[in-house]
C-alpha cells in the first residue's frame, strides 16, 4: 500500500523568478503547456507579484491575458497563484474591497488555488483575502512563512496553522523561501500541524534549494504526512530555485510513497526548458551551487548582494562584515520578522544605516513603519526605544490594529485615476493593474498595443554563442572584453561586446 | 543522545576527478590542507587510479611525492585511497606479488585507508589486495559496487558484504558511482548489512549526486546505521560529483545524528576551492544539474557521451537511440556487470558495434575477454552463444578461475624494463609507476626533473576573465568568436580568441 504525494510544478512562476529574474515570456512557456497539463500535477504555479510586475515592466504582456492563456492551455490542471495577503501583488496595504475585487477577478479569469501569505505572518493581514477566496469557491491556502529565530518554535508555527484552519483554509502551506527548513523541523512541523489540525488537513510544503538540504526536508515532510510538495522541472531547478521535479519522483521509488507524475511528460518538459534557459543567460542568478552560510546568518543571498551594493555606493564596501553582524540586532529590535520581501530589504537597509551612521541615528521610512506596526504585528515584542525614535521620525503614532483598518474605500478613486490613462481599456483588470503598479501601469497601457516583447536573445541572435557553447560547454561572453587583435599586419587594442 | 556520523572528504580525489577531469595540481590543494586536517574528518580521500594517471600524464608530478606531501600536511587525518583490486591503479590484472608490493609501498608512504573494489564485484579479485592491506596494519575497506539489474537484490549485496567481512575487512563500503542508489534501497542495504554482519560492522557509503536524490539516500543510510559517509566541499560538489559536505552537516542538525566537523574550517575550505575552480574551467564536466534519465537507461552520463562520439566518428550520429536500447541487451548477455570503468566502456562499445554491424558480428577484444571470464565472474550467467563467438574471436578458451591465477611472477621483469628508462630512480615506487602505466611512465621519468606543471590558467592569465566574471557572473570566453567590430568609421569582421 502506497500513499500518493501530490506535486505542484513551479517552473512557470517561482522557477524562472528565482533563476532568471522572472523574465520568461509567455511564448517560451506555451510549447510546454500540453505536457505540463498531462503530466499529473496537482497544480501549476503560474502567477504572482513578480510575474505580474515583470509582465508589464519588461515584457509588455498583459498579465491577465497570460492567465487566460494558461487557463486555455492547461484545462486539466489547477492553476495556482501566490498572493501577498492584504498587499495583493503590490507593495502596500490595500483597502478590503480592492482585495475582494482582485480575488474575484483572478478567479473569474481562471485561477484555482490561491496561496496567501503575509511577510510578518500576521494572520490579520491574511483574513480578508482568505475570505474572498472562499467566497469565490476556489481553493484557499493559508501560508506560514518559515523562518528561524529564538521565538519561532514548532509550537508557534502550529498555533498559526490552527488559526489559518479556523479561518476556513482548505490547505496549509509551509513556505520556506530562504531554504532554512532542515529535515527534522520539516518533520516536526508537518507532524505538529497534522496532530493539531487533524490528519485530513492538507499540508503543502514549498522549499527553495539554496542550502542544498531541502530535498531531504521534503522526504521527511512526506514521511510526516505532507500531502502536496512543490518542485521545479530539473532544467530550471537548484541554486536559489527549487528541488528538481524528476528527483522528487525518483526519490520516492520503493518507499511507501508515490506521485502521479508521468516521467515521459517530465522529460519533455525538461527538454523544453533546457532549450529555453540559455537564451535568458544574462538574467541568470549569480548564486549557483549551495550556500549553507545562510543557516548561520539567516540572511538570504539576495539580501546580502543588496547590502553589498548599498555599501559600495557609500564607499564602504569593506564594512559588510559589520553589517552582517548588525542584521540580527535589527531583526531582534523589530520583533524577529521573517526575512522575506519586503521585510528582508527593510531590515537589511536599516542595518546598513546603523553601521554607517550609528545605531538608529537615521531611519528609513519603511523601517519606521515596520517598527510602528504599519506592516502588522511581529512575533516578538519590538524595542520600545526604537519605536519611540520611529514615531519621532515618521511623525505618527504606533498602531496595534490591523494596518488596513485605517484605509478608506479606494476603488472609485483608483478607477477615476486609471480611466483617463492612455490605452486603459476600462476593465476592472486594468484598474487592478493600475492599483498594483501605478507608474508602470501607465507606461504599459500606452504601449500595450505593440504586443509582447521577448527579452531573451532571439534564436538568431543566440545562435552564435549557442554554437560556441555546444563546442566547449562554456557560457557565451556577455560583457565587453578588450583584446589584442591583428588585422593584416597591424595590431589594435579593441574592446568588443556581443551585438 | 546523538550518534556521531563520520565523514570522508572527497575533494582531493573524486571531487576534482568528477568535476575537473582530475586536473587539479597539488599546489592548488596545499593551501587548504591545514583546514582539512583540522576540520574533523574521519578520512580524506586523496589518491586513486585517475589521480595517479593524471599526475604523470598531465601534471608532471610524482604521485608518490604527492602522497608524501599529503602525509606531511595532514598529520591528524586518515589518508584514504581507491584501489581497483587486482588491477591496482592500472587497467590489467597484476600478479599477486606486485599487488603486495604496491600496497606495502602505499602504506609505507603514508596511506591509512584502502578502499578496494572490483568492477564486476568478483570477490576473488579483491582477496589478495585485502590481505596485503591487513598485513600492512592499515584500514582495509572492502567495497560493493552498487548497481541496478534484475539480479542485484539487497540479499545479493548483503551476501557479498558477508564475504568481505569473512576476508577480514575493517569496513564495508557501498560505492554508488552512477548515483543510482535511491533512498529506500540505501536504507535496506545498510540495514541488511548491519543485520547480517553485526551492528558493529563499519558501513561506509559513497554516492555521486548526478541524479539529484542521493543526499536523501545518505540520510536514509544514516538512519539505517551507516557509520561513515562521503561528501565533497560545496565549491567542488554536485552535478556528476558528490553531495556538499556543508549540506550534509546542516541536514543532520536537530536529528539524532551529528558530525564532528568544524563549520568554520569547512567555510575556509569552501572559499579556497571556490577560488581554484574557475582556473580549471576548461576541464569542467559538461554534465551540470540533474540527470534522472540514468535511472531508466542505467547508463552513466560519461558513457553516453563516449558512445555518441564513437557513433559520430562512424557517421552514424543519428543512431544513438538504437544503441541506448541495445546496451541493456549486451549487459544481460554479459551477466549484468555493474557499469563502471572499465565495464561501462566495454559494454558501451560493443553495443555500438552491434548496432552498426549486426549483433555480435564483430567483437572488441575487451568484450571477448569479459565474456570469457578474463575480468572475473559476473553476477548472472553469460550468454553461451556469445561466449562461443568470443572464444572464436579471441582464440582462447573461457576460464572460470581467478584471472590473476594465470599470471607468472612479474616483478623482476617489470624492474628490468623500468630500470634502463631515462630518469628512473630505481626505487620500488618508480617500478610500480612503470607497472601501472608503462608508456606514460617512460615519458614522465624523462621529464620529471622539470617539476610540476600546473595546467590551470595561471593567476595572471586568469585575471582578465576572472574580472569579467566578477562583473557579470558569467564564465569567461574560451573559444574563438567572430564579431562585427568598428574601429573609427570602418567596420571589420574579426575573429578573436583569448590571449
């Protein structure tokens, strides 16, 4: 007797977001859709904040049209999205009726599974979105952002799972965006949730592979009863991405667990994205291989490179070690938020400020908001002295209520701002695009008619480097290089760059 | 209460063998030795057939001098080598007293742990070497080559473990050179060996990471009682190499298992080899990421590329699929040998012959020898018709005794051939080098005095591409590329290559 473990394929969203800076065009996904549809996945994650943003910012693609295309090409497969709770796909809190409308429109355009999370794990920031999903009749997945701190115990996470269950979630997701979830906590956490919420509660596990241990964590999560796990097809996997789907399937062979996945289909999907990936080489993540230092610093790789470049801009490139040592202090003062967008940037930037200018001598507006409760509640108490400094800096008081409680109905105002924009078609979808990214939306509406712009090297342009790659297995040159070049009998210093 | 799991570091042998074609020079290992020595490893694998061969063939390094250097720089750490049983480090069977002498000299020069294997798992080919190791007072590790076939059951492998134990081995190694060892068989195999041989029997597990599942297999092996596991520092890990040492350490955090490894030391070792690796970029394995197709074809990646190039040379590059389908037939006819050097090449080449010229219409000499028992016994019966064809082709009868039983004492003859060679110093070590690789040894002796030749890009030469890499994270250009170049107002087609 074997138990079936269900799988969510990530390649259409988090896979290329983590490895190719979210730049993959819809047309490079379309040829794989039939195989994805038939492979036997529980769901296919294909939409979220970064993909939406990238569509309108870089690709001149309407994200809603992309969603409808997936719906058409993946008729047998649940479509899944990642939703930032009250932030929707943007970077601020939205008023409740905007949340409702966004969820309704997403459901209407074809979304099946809504994975809803909050960067601070503040359940109040999830409630409205979860209610809207339930009302739409779609699958409502409440999310726990996994992190490590003295306060983040299995018990605390299980308590949050219980709250999500009480809010009517159809499944509970453990979201390990920084690859910090080791095998034993994975086991304990899944078992704890199953014990507290009932064995029938669907537990869905999302891990990244940055630290190299999380396929083992998936194995232990499955042993503890996890029902659905996330992975990405092998040709867009590993590094800061995810564990390879094929390895997940093979790992279970001979155990008491099995997937419904069809290996022939997986091979075709793999081959497709293996061909696509090199064309996006310039967007490749700079993190490759395995980074276990994250376990000690608890600072995700992307956050370190952000801080490095901030320091260099200030001529203080040699002070990274001090900043790395300061991050845990800032995080503690802020009540131990998980380090995930946007809290990772907020905490990281403040740590840079503290090192360069003295501790809390200067505050960023975002850090002040974080300290004052305008992002929500954190798990631990916040440092009262820093709260006081923040209130002074921001000229507003700390709050303890749900941040969105402050907001007035804003749909009509958003609508009246969006409608006059050149190229806005007046649909609710366009108003929502404007609501998420006002500046970018205006530019996008104006040029939408020009059609999608694939930012990968076109097959023709990519041919030469691809041939070079085939010959020696190396990546093509992508930045200017100076050579000594002889033409006839004359020698020149020449700087060249790919056309 | 936690159990300590011991670790063997592979970076000085199999790590760079699997990822950098065994090209790493001793001088690029020396700076890491103090940290390796102090990190808390059970042993450091640092010597074997390919490293020995590469030393004299490419690096103009005396492999014995390399061994003595390791002994000096790693005083607190067991040195470990891989020995091909009766083949020693060469490609033929040696007469028993040569085996004895090789083992004695290796022990005398500082080797502590001898991992002894045979490509066919024929224990008769291991016996003499194992006895020699035991007599030398060093650690004697008998090895099971793991493979998958209808005949390779857990029971069969456990039976072999029992035989190795009866030969007095201090430990039993499960060697998974093709990354075929899935988690459940890893568990079953280790448990089976422990049950049959006693819980005190040391079980040592070696896996590659090609298929992406084997860190999970190490976890299950440890849960089943494995005492020592192999890994390679993260900056030279993954792909066709091994699981990262740091990930292994982190994976166990919070479980009932722990290692003795010092994470600060590991970080230094990682940083060192992260700097070294790019200089060997031209030798990098072309296999990256994860290859789970191996599970179905059971054909290691390196073997497929061999067959591809053989087919292309014959103008039959389009017939790979037929060859891949033929390999299992040939392997069955040969009694299901594990596919590892040299059996993988022998079986693969014969499959190519069968497809191009008709089944067994032409035989390679090596395949005839394999069929006739000159490499030893395989687990399954061999096809009698093919044995007959092989006997006819090779003009010699099949044998059932141990292949080396045929051999006459050969030390004096080897000695008399080696001594006159220009540059031979007359030591037993030199005679052994000649015995292993007669042609290459002659050339090596003659030029030994010129000293080691580091084949990596020298720091100076590597500087420019390294700077380019730092800027954009891409590998440097390594082959000629044609550009359109403008100098002043004139446009030229120019082909450039790195200086």
